[in-house]
C-alpha cells in the first residue's frame, strides 16, 4: 500500500513538474518574464515586418488594379493585418520597457503578451479559416501557433490548454463549414503535438538555465556579502565602511565635513579572552559590534581589526554644548566596563575630523587610530582627537615604516652599548646592545621613536636581525682593536619569534663569525611572555639546550611575572628600572627589591638591576645581593668607538 502511494505521489510530482505546476522562486519568475520580454521583442519585430509586407503587398495590387480578390476579402484581410500589426507594435514597446525589471511593468507586460497571443491565435484561425473555405492549407494558423508557443515562453500546462483550445476551435470551425478530411485532422493533431512538445521542452530548458543562473547569483550575492561582512561579528568590515563613507562623501559633501571618524579600542580585552576563551571572546566582540550599530543607527560602523572598531558619525553639538556622539560613546563604555567585574575592561577612543572632502577614508582611519594609540597607556584618558602635533608624530611613524629597509641598507642604524658592572667590585662584566637610528632627515632617534612603531607594524624583526649580525661583527673585531671581549645581551621582541627563525639566525651568525655563544645573552621582555605561547616556549627551550644564556628583561613591568617564572627557565632576572624611580623618596621600593632578589636566588636565577643612577641605590642593591648593575651611574648607552676609548683610557674597571 505504501509503495503504491509513493509511486502515485511520485507520478503526480513528475506530471506537475512536466506541466510546470510546481512552485517556483521569485528569481525564476523574473527570469521567466525577462526571457519573454526578449522573446517578445523578437516575435514582434518578425510580425511587424510580415504584416507590413502583407499590407504593402495588398495595397500595391489595389492601386495597380491587378488583384482578383473581392472588396470583402480585401477589407477582411487588411483589417486583420492592421490589428495584428498594432498588437505587435504594442508588444514591442512594452517588451523593451520590461527589460528594466520594473515589477509594475512586468505585470502589465504579462497582460500585453496574453492579449497579443489571443489576437495572434484569432488572426491565425480567421485567416486560415478563409483559406480553408477556398480549399487551401492552414499555414497562417500553424505559423501563429509556432510563434506564440514556440517563441514565447509559457508554463507547459498553459501552452497545453491554449494550444488544445485553439486547435479544437479551429477544427470545429472548419468542420462546421466543410467536413474535415482525415489528412486535415492528422495534420492539425501533428501541429498541436509538435507545438506542445517544443513548448514543454523549451520551458524545461529555461527552468534549468534559470536554476543555474539563480545558483550563480546567490553565490555571487553570498560572496558579495562575505566580502563586506566581518566574519566574527556579522557587521560590516572595512571594505563596507569605505564604500559607505564614499557614498556620503559624494552624495553629501557638507554632511561629510560635519562628521567625525571614531576609532574604538576595547582595552584589556586580551585578559577577557584568557579568562573566558576565544569563543566567548568572539561573542563579546559581536555584542559590542551590534551595540555600536544600534547606538549609531544609520552611520557607517565596522570592525577594524581584533578588538578595534571604526565609526563615522555626525559631529553636531547639543544644546548643552556637548556632542551627541560623546554621549553615545559613554553609554557604550558603561556597558563594556560592567561586562566582567573581574576583568578591568575599558574603551579608548581616538577621533579625527576631516578637513576637506578629499580626505581618504584609510588615512582618516589611521589618524583616528593613532590618536587612540597615543592614550593607550594613559589610564585616566579615554578620548583623544588627532591634532597638528599628532600629525607630525604620525608623519614620523610613517617615515619609520617606509624607511626601515633603507636605514638598514645605508647604515643609519647604529649599536650603542651600555655597560653592565658587577656590584661587588664595580668591574665591567658586559654590555647591553641597544639600537639607535641616526637619520639624515630626523637626526638622532632614540628607541621610543621607532621601536614601538616597528613592533606595531610587524617590522621589528628586520631591525633585530640586523642588530644580531652587526653585533657579531663587532665582537669579531674587538681583539684586533686591543680590547677585551665581554658578553653582550641583545633584546628580542615577541614578534621576532613569529616573524623570523631566531634560533637559526643566531646559529648562523655565531658559526659564520666563529664566536663563543657564551658571549651572546638573549633578553626577552617579561611583558611579551605568555603561558599560552607554545612556540616561544619551545624556541627558548631549544636555545637553552644549546647553552645560550636567557635573560628575563624588565621584570615587574607586567602583570604576570610570578606565573611566567614557573613556565620559563631563565638564567638572569633584569629588574625593571621603575623600582628605582624616586628611590630616596619611595621607601616601599626597598623591601620590594629585597624580596625580588631573594626570590630570584631561591629559584636559581641571577639578578641585574637597571636604571641605577645614584650611589645610594647602588649600595642598597649590593647589600641585598643584586649581582649586576646597569645605569647612568656607570655609563649611558654609547657608540662602539666611545666604549673602546673609555676602555683604553682605563675609565672602566676590568679584571
């Protein structure tokens, strides 16, 4: 019973499909109408040409008096020709208008096609009936059937019904006047069958074409949406943002100049991620994104990158003198701050007001971003606008990025060496290698002027790779200049371990210059370390296994120092200079430093304190057992030649 029911249901579905009675998408209906519009143009042109020829032919013979037709015949045929010509002309005009896809025109176009089909079928029946009465063939009827059902597109059920009705009507009309012969019946049946089959086949072909076209269009639409949609948050990405801002700039220049670019940074989001995991972190970003789009309804909003967003909104003052966008930012900031009581989240905002309509969106975003970055470490400042001073600083940062390769190639990057001494006797025991950029345009540039910029734009590895190579060359040249070779420490950024093979670089340089690897100490900043960075942990473990000395730089400057001490195996702890700032007037520094030194000894680490500038600080560090000292008290960072000169003059104690 079930098999019979399934067979019956399948048969019904097949018949419905063949007859075109199944449901169709709006896309197919539009495709159907557009095909009929194009077909309507073709068939109307053919009919117009034919009817114009027939009218001209009959008129010519009337004028020259050569026709043998009666006046009644002439009136009947000319009238029919003019009616068909008029309907074909209307069909042509409407079909041309239908190609723009206007919904109302499409509906009106359907009506015109149906009227044209009816007129054409009546024309074919009428003319062929007159010919049949004279014993001639029904060619006009056959031609109209082919025109209507072979060129225009109908659902098979409609073409079946209309062609059957027209053929039966023609048959009974002819038979009522003169009984139809068997040949006439068979010819008429053949015409009907051929017309229906060709119409059904053409419909199925168009259906498959439409289905394929719809799939391609849906795919293109999807790809288009993906191209302008941020995958994590579901809001627009930078491409969508640039497009929207471009539309505002072009369509409303004055409104563009009354607007402002806002760069938003969710501060301390990394801690939220570490606590809750990346999935919840992504959900949190998504909620912020949708809060932004709701708060700045109608304004371009996009995710810039990571936990950064960009907004372009009106810069209008309210009656109380405040700005509307600032109130909106404050409401968003409150929602972010209370999202997790255990994680100190915040919202930093940088702003840029365009000065003219030619301002490029990318440049405006960079300006707003730079303004935001400038307050990243200012815990009491949440908002900053890009200013002239910012512009100069931004220009310098762009200069750094654009010229780092040139600076390395032309030798603008120099190594400065800062002495490190033993606390027990003040003897020189090593140096720290520090990069300095002496530029033809900007002159002497200290580290803070370019290091952070190179890290931000992921170019720091170029600098550090150059320093390693140059350092090895300096070590190799030292004996020839008659100076002792002492160990030198070099700083590595966390990004170095991502962007280059630090291990391979060190091994190649040391092997090439035949240098004792004990002369190279590897410094990694404490704030750059993470318990989850398995690649960095593994690289440092291999370097340790190859007898490189690993130093933990700036201990105490970050938030995870004690946890880091469990995960990494360092030989030296460099205590951050912040502990010695205002040493005399900050009594709490002493017990903290004492306990840090004790902690280091207990876990098998040596200690070195940075930033020592006074004898008082030096004596205290020596008393508590800090083994090495670095600071202006014993020497600032100096060029190589100055170091050599001081050693030769005996200004440094060397055992």
